[in-house]
């Protein structure tokens, strides 16, 4: 499906339409980029605590805290010569 209606284009496509063949209006493009990134920045500011907790829990210290080892070696059930 091809979207040719400028009112229904995503912001990234709208920003590329501001670029001309011979000149580009950089102040308008930078203002549009700022407006396009504001929702993501606001969302991160509200959920920053959850992002940091998720990153902290996914580190290598998480294995030791759960009492498991990241790699316990080969499984003896699948070694040759065992039944």
C-alpha cells in the first residue's frame, strides 16, 4: 500500500519531504526532528526507573543472585557412551 497523502504520512517521511534538491531549510528540519522525538523522550522520562531496573536485572550479577550458573557445561545425558 502506498501512502501519497501528506496529512497521513509518518513524521519521518514528512521530514524527508522538507529536504529540497538544491537547498534544505535546516532550522525547519531541526524543529520537526525535535517535535518528532519529544514523545519518546517524555515516555523515557516517565518510565526511566523501569528501564534501569530491567537493565540491572539482566546483568551477569543476576545469575548469581538467582543461584544459577550461566553455563554449567555439557549435559551428561547427551554425551557419547552413556545410556
